């Protein structure tokens, strides 16, 4: 999970002028949804 958070943070701090920025933002949003989903599943299991 730490690697996912690190990747998410790295994607979010990319300058918006970079050509890859829109793809990075989409990827970051997907990773955020995945992380939240895992947290909900873990909370339900407890």
C-alpha cells in the first residue's frame, strides 16, 4: 500500500504543463478509488 500511495503522490505533483499530466491525473484518480475501495472492504471485514 505504501508503494501505491507514493505513486499516487508522485502523479499528483507533476506539473500541469507536462504532456503526460492528463493521463497522470486519470491514473491518480483511479488509484485513489482503488485505495478507498480497499479501505471500505477492510472496514467491512472488521
